[in-house]
């Protein structure tokens, strides 16, 4: 919002510049939109929503996600959006919009005047449809409802239950909410095809052994995420004695807490498999994607080692 005045001055100068040519009309049109009440309304609304969901978005973008804080941020983000959607939230928000308009000399329309919807929606428009109802229902609440629906879709009951399990399994959290029977009940509910009844009974026993082991082990107290805990079990060879727990951890790692990693992978796919390289074979494509996605690790490998390994695979006609 602090960039509003500088952008406004630039567009105003562009619209008044007689030597700008066609850009003058674009500047004039942009200035008109920028200084309209509806534009300011949407600008303030997006600012409020993005500020509310910013911490959750940052937490989900991290490769090593802190599941404990992710669960907390999901709940708090939903609560804040619900508060924003309420009558009190609307009154506070519209008051801030009006204050911003007064400060920047933007005309404030009559909220009680009749508003005509555009396009096909005009035929379904109810009687006495005011501008306030349009802004409050069609834009403000509809946008917040869309955000809440997206959160509920990505963080449904199954995901939240399994995330809660993940929190209790991390030794660093002190096993404050650890309950082996409850964990096995969740496993039976959400992973019936991955664990037989006998394996669920064995899992409960392994969980109790793991909790007792982790309280005394310095190695197991270091991991702060499910991924690092799973890696620690493999490095200390505990995955052999806690094989059922290891299987559960690997299933929990695949939880769709965030699609950020998948989105980055698809972005890399568009870069590598372009129109000129659309006949690339699957194996070569997979290897190229692995290097692109894990480029931080790949950048640490010396080029000389790569050339030496490539050269050693078979004899070459020319010297590398």
C-alpha cells in the first residue's frame, strides 16, 4: 500500500504527457482504475488476506517443514479468516477502506445505491441489490470463502489427524501427547491396506519401544521433522528393528501438507522438456529433472568428478 502514491504520480504524469503517444491513453486508463473505489477495495482486501495467510505460506514453502507449527498455523489462519468474514470484521475492514480513500482523495460512492451486475449475472440479480451488498457478498465474502474452502480441501480431517500423529512421533517434542493405541487406531482408519491386523498390533509394541528408546538416545532427540526422523532411523539402523514404524513414517512423509515441491517439479519440467525437446526419453528426462530439482546438492559435485565418472563408463573416440 505504501507504493500507491508513487504509482499514482507516475500514471498521472504519463497521462498528462503530450509526447507519450499511445502510452498516454494507457496511463490515463490505468490512472482511472487505480483511483476508483472498487480497485482500492480489492487492493485492501487482498492485502488483508495475504497478510493473514503469509506465515502459513512461508511455513509450507520450506523444504524441511515444521509440522508442529504448520498445524498451528492452519488453525490460526482459519480462525483469522472467519473473524475477518464476520460482521465485526466487515465493519472494521470497510472503515479502513474509507479511511484510505479519504487520505488519498478518492471518491467514495453511495453504498445504498442500486448496483447492476454485469454480463449474464444481471438476469439473476435480486431486487434492491445495493453496492454494499455487491462488495460485501459478491467480492469480500466470496473471496474469503474461496480461501477457506481451499484450506479445508488441502487440510481435511484425514490430513489434520495424520499431522497430529506426526507431531507426537517427533522425540524432540517430548512425547507429551504420545499415545500408541490412538496412533494405531488412526493407522487402522487411514491405512487399512498398508498394515494387517497383526502388523498393527506389532506397531503398537514398536511404538512403545521407540518412545522409551528415544527418551534416552541423543541421536533420536536431534530430528525436528518426520523426514529427518526417518533418515535418522536409517542412519542408526533402527529402521530394521522398528520396521513397522519406519513404514508409517514413510507414509506420513507423503502427506499433501503442501504442493510446493510438486509445483517446483512441474515448473522444472516445463523448463527441461520444452517444445524443442519434447521427444526426450523418460529415463533421460527423470535424470535431468533430478538434477534440476536437487540443484543445491548437484552444485556441490565437482565437474572433474562428473567427467571422470562419465569417461570411465566406456571407451571414447576422443579425449575428454
